C-alpha cells in the first residue's frame, strides 16, 4: 500500500512501488542535493584557482631581478678629491652597454641571432652616447668584454674613447 492508502501493483514480484507524488518528492530532494554539491564543487575549484594564482605570483616575485636592473658597486681605491661611484646600469651607462653586448653575444652563440643581425644590433648599441660614472670600473668592464671576445679591438678603442671623452 502507498501513503494515501492506494494500492499500487508492481510489474515485478516482490518489488516495492511508489506513487507519482512520492517519486516527485524524491527527485526534488535529489536535485536539491545535486545543486548543493555543485555549488560546493564550484567553490572548491574557485578557491583552488585563486590559491594557484597566488602561488605563481609569489613564486615570480621570489625570482632575482635580471642583472640589467641592478647597480653594482665595485671596490676601488679612493683618490683624493675624486668620488668613486657605482657602475651605471641604466640605459646609456657603460654597465648597460656591457650587459646588452653580452646578451647579444649569447643570443648569437645559441643561434637565436644570425651574424648579420648580431652585427647590426651591436653597431646600433655602440653608436649611442655613453654616460660615465666610474672610470676605473668601466675601463675594466670593457677590457673584460674584449677578453671575452664580445667586442673586437676597434670596438674596444671606440668605447674607451667615449668613456674617456676623447676624440669627440
């Protein structure tokens, strides 16, 4: 017998049966549970996405800055009346030029630039005016570029003349 006192017959012997109202109530409860579970799942996925974005941002912030953005002080002997300053790694400084030339040499070495592109970019970099802030450190820096074969003798002499401000 069903709740209303109606007798329902099942086509299968020994199986319990239910009327349409009872079935509708069960379906409604099931739909309600599914919607609650869907909301919980969506909230969990959102929380996971926000956490992942936060971790990626935090990880990116922990990476060291590229050398071009750093100002490096080199210990130099103090000369009476002369102020020894850090190398200038801002655009137009000798430190910036050295970093750019090294980076171009690395790109050529890994075949990301061909020789013509490398030479054109190197000529462009070398044609720019330079600002000098620490004569001894800058001369040592460009000497290192020559030793590393990033620049040739003629380019070394040209940069040296710009740093020393001779032969304008």
